[in-house]
C-alpha cells in the first residue's frame, strides 16, 4: 500500500487545473458557455479541406495555438480519389479521442497510472440508406462499437469504472447517442 | 384576516419530521405550532399509489420516542400502516398541530418571519420547513411535446392500473418508483416500456439480511453531507431500485425484462409524435452494476472486519444487467399504441410559498445541512440533507437533535423581538448564526 501511495501518478493531466476550472465555472456559469467552430472548403469531387482555429469561451474569443486542417474524401470504391478520411470516420475519431481523453483525466483524478490505452472503433452502416435504395434504412450508423485495451495499475473493475465514467462525461458520446437540433442555412 | 398569532417557532408540515421537531421543541419548553395543510401524514394519505409500501423494513421505522413494535419487524409498512404509525406518533408527542391550515406565504418580518395561512397570520422568530422533499413531481419540459392521444401521468396522481386504458405504458425513469410502477402495470397485463437513465441497483436482501440492515450497520446511511466529495451530486442520486414486499423480493431490471418489459435508453426528446431515446442504455446499466459491486465489496469488507463472516451466508454477486442488443431509439406513440407516459423522473420540494431569498440560480434551497441561508430558517427531511438517511423516517432523529440544538442556541442569542418589534440588522443576525454554527460544531460534531 505504501509503495502505491508514495508513487506519483502522472498521466500528463493537470487535474488541479481541471478541478479549479470546474469550481470557477460553477461560480460564473456564463463563462462556461463555449462555442466550437470549424470551416470547410470544397476542393474537387468529394475532396474537401476543413480547418479549426478559433473558438469562444470564458467570455471571450479564444484560439488554438495554430490552425489545424483536415482532408476529407471518400475511398476509391466510391469512385473517389481517396485524398483523406471519410467524414463518418471523423465521427469515429472524435468519439474515440474524446473517450480516451476522458479516461486519462478520470484515471489521473482517481490516482491510476496508465501505461497504454488503445481504442478500436467500428461502426456498421448500410449504404442502402445514403444511396436511397431503401427508405427504411437510415443514412447513419446502425451502431458503434468501441473496444478499449488498457494497461494500467488498477484492477479490471477499476478500469471498467474508468471507461464507464469517461462515457458519462464525454461530449462526443452524448452527441452521438442523443438527438441534437441542427440548422443549416445558405448565406 | 384575523389577528396575528405570535410564537417562537412555526413548524410547517405534520409528517414524521415536523412531529419529531415538535417533540424536541416541547422538551426544550419552546413555544411553537405545527401548521399542516391537510391531516397528519397528509402526503402519505393523498399523494401515493395504492400498493406502495415503505422501502425500509419495519424495524427501521424508528423516531425519537417511538418505534415499530408489531409482529413483523422484517416486513414493510403499507400506506395505511404508515399513516397509523405517524398518527400514533402525533399522539405520543402531543404536538400542537393545526390541521387544514395551508401556509400561503412565509416572508421576512421584523424579528423573524411572518407566516400567512388561509386562516390567520403568524409571527415567529424561527420557521422549520418540514413540508417534505417529494411534493412536486419533477416532470421534464420535453413532456409538453407529448401527442394529445397519449396521457401524461405522474406518480402523485397514479393510484392503480385501473386508471389506465389498455394500451401500452412508457415509464420514464428507473428509480424505486419507476421499477415498482413498471412491475405493477406489467402484472395488470399491459405492455410496458421502461426508459432507463442513471439508476441505483440494489438487491432486497444480501447474505441473508435486508440490504438496509447492511447499509445501516456499515455506516453508509450515517455518512455526513460535509464528508462526501460532491454533495450537490449526492443529493441528486435517484432512489435505489427497491420494493417493499412481504416476500422481500428483489426488483431489478433483469427481473423486469425476463417478464417482458422492454428497456430503452433515457428519454432524450419527443418530436413529431415520436419518442427519441438515448443510445447510452448499456453504459447506464454497466455503471449501476459497477456501483452495486463496489457497494457489496464494501459490505463484505465490513463483515470481514466485524468478525461476522462465519455466522452468516457467503458473499454473493449478481448477474450483470442484460440489455437488449439493439435497444430501440425511436418509438412512435401512435403506431406503438402507447396510451400513457408515467413520469417517474423524481420529485422536488414545493417552496412556492417561501418568499425569502434563499434559492440558488437553479431554484434549489440554499442550506448547510438544513441550516437555511436566512437566520432562524431550517429545513428537515430533504435528500442527504445532513446524512444519507436524512429523507428516511429513521433519518429524522439525528437531524432534529442537531438542528434543534442549533435553533435553541439561535433563539437564546438572537434578540427577542416578535413583539414589540425592534429591527435587527441582517449582518448581526448572520454574525450570530456563524458564532452559533461554530459553537454547535465544536460541541456536537467532533
């Protein structure tokens, strides 16, 4: 016990800062209202280039340290040039990276040292939906399956609890499991 | 309006908690009155469904100066038995109860509070809010989008399945109320869907004893509000999936699904006559299973430490909650013939008559273990108010003693000014309260 108690758990997560932010945003709920943004520019065919940089939060405009850009396209079996990931794969990337970040934060808070965390995500889709072959088939995924392989200084039960808590507090998990109102306009 | 009455303390609500406080005040020779909108134990008489029994076994129904003494300590009181129990307590206590006296407002007044009822106006130096934690069903705003052909019902209005038409019922929420109502309606021959969000799974008995016995013995129910990590969250935890039956049966999701209840995720929206359910059912069930395992581990450790392990049954672990492979995400109220939606989505106290600025931005009462954020104002019986057991019948004793001590000290220190009125400065009142808080803390909690 004393050996685990004295070893410093470091998953590279600044839990004190997160807990401090939680307290600060409890006291000033307005500052907790964020806006996330992305812009996407069509290149050619199904190929597009998206960038993210600015966002709003803590009551003012914020910015990533640099602009990040993402190429999206469709694979050659769709008669595309395959110059980037498929948009639905970005959704899987979003889900996996959100859950993974959550696991690191929760593990740090629970004093669990992680050695490796690997998520494998698979989602089924029936193309009869998007191709308009069968109107009863939805366009999106039938279901998403995430499998985690985690090596950590913790029991299986504690690891399962980490993964469960991470889902509970995940923005992307919420976005994909619950409906969201979406408005799309033309300027 | 008749002339004002003056007293030291007005207790609002003649349920078990208000009566226990009355007993304390009488013993301390403090002038008080208990105002009750209906009869003693009114909510138990008028706002509960017919088959409901307490979730706690009879032996646990104990109040200061009163306890269950019947022949079935391990059984669970029916509503008429609860009413009888509390009626008896009112007689034992000899509480000065004014029945059929509805409080219409409580406001700050010189020297304390003005309590207005339909009959007369009271002036009191202190007011105890003992009107109950479960007065108002907490129905989510999305209920307004329900199609007109589907009936909306809360557990407060529900009495028995005869009220329902023969179409299917969607029960929203899998707390004690939700699983009990799903069970009863299923038994009446109707099809039942249960929308499951965050919930607490518990077996009725564990290692041969009632789960409440272990929670009591292992000190879980005595955990204090100022010793838990996140009290705001702890106060929101739904009631555990328990039912009180003479057979001491466990009522969990597995026992419901094995008999045909369809599980769906948390109700996330109602659009165009369709209910949308969250895809998070599996995780909510996994979390409840994990928490149950943790609780049983804790009980096992306690048994081990206490040296009981040889006298009692071996540890048990329960099968994980079975969730459907692909729970339905969309349900059409008309096509699926859903006649009723029953909102087992929790309750909150009704303080619409409390005209004192003691609410946070979410409309919740601001209090520190029942000591409300206004001098001389106290609450009783709220969820995890001072201890995990605060909202239970047996939770009243410790809370009444501590808050009663606090109140007595407050009355001694605060300038007496019910009549004739002398203005006290709010800051002086706060100062006095802080002093009393720390004095009480030193004498009782350490």
